[in-house]
C-alpha cells in the first residue's frame, strides 16, 4: 500500500473524525472506501458513455440510401419564416 498526502478542510477533518468514531473504522479505512466508491462511480459512468457512443456509431448512416423518406431540406425550408 502506498502512502498519500491529501489536503482536507477543517470541516472535512472534523466530519472524518466523527464518522470514524461512529463507525469504528479508521480514518484511513473511510478514505479508502470513499476513493473506491468514487472510482467505481467514475468507471460506471465511463462504461455508460462508451455504450452510448457505441450505439451512436452503430446507428451512423442508417438513413443513408433510403428512398422512402421525404426531402428534409424541402420540409425545413417550409418551416422557415421570413416575415
């Protein structure tokens, strides 16, 4: 295990001390749990982002070469208002 120096505010230190007393865990244990939880959440979010990106990549070009769709440029031009 590696030792790491971190900077905490006084309220954070106080809260960490109280939490340590309430849970019976050391401050190190609480910090390790907090970091593990954060890493897990970030990893999960990155995994979800990758899944979404993969879905978008698979969907790329699905309308290409279709002749059953309306002319979108013409439709958009009809929506433009020039008063």
